[in-house]
């Protein structure tokens, strides 16, 4: 994984706060979305902690697939593909890798009993372990940052995150139900 140390000098990296400017609502929303996206990227490239997450060496789409499968008992390959937004051929490679190219299968595939043209995917216990290891590694860095914040800031942050999460979830469900 990339690290911030790989940037050649401070001017080569453009990491840092993006101040809200006195501009239109749509421009401010764009700036806020860029900050949220940058937070996601920074949490993705945070330094490894040497924990067992490295044992699986999973890509972002593979992690997203496992994340979805921890939330749903089982999903069709097509439903996963639409949810994470990858091409059909890429989804096939992701599922194949999670099923066959690890020491032990992280997912299990079966024909859908109602619609035999569909393949249902479910997460295995080893897949749950890989998912937990990944989350623990990524969350450790985030928890460090949150622990440094005053309690009142954390409470406000959680309130705002809850609102954003609810709206994103509603948007997802309206597209996928």
C-alpha cells in the first residue's frame, strides 16, 4: 500500500484541509464531498500495523464484497456487482479470487435454488476473520485520531456522521430495492 512518505517533498503532495470558500452552495457541497473522499482515501492508505490483515492481501473491491456479505446473509453475484460498481468480468475475478485463490475460501458460491441462472455468494468463517482483521487495522488509526478530539466535538461529529450515513443508506436502498 502507498504511504505518505513516498511523496517527494511537501509540495509534491496536496494533502491537507480544503477550506470552504465563500462560493455557491453547489461549490461548497463539492468542496465538502472532496474532504469526505480524502478522508476515505487517507484511511485506506494509513500505515500498516503489522496485524494479521496482511495475511490476506485483499483489494478494495474484495473488501467491499466481504463488507456487503457481512451485512447480508447471501447475495447474488449480480447484486454485489451492482452494489460495488464494477464490471461483470471484474466481479467474476473478484469472486473467483475470494473463493479459490486464498489459502482457504473467503466466500462460498452456490446456485440460487429459486432462480438457477443466478449464483448466490455467502461469506465463510475465514472470510469473516479476514474482514475483521482488515477492519481492526483500519479502525485502529481512526480511533487514535478520534480519541484526541474533545468529547463535545466527537458527539457533534457522530451526529453529523449519522445524518450522512442515513442519507447515503437511503440513496443506496432506493437504487437497489
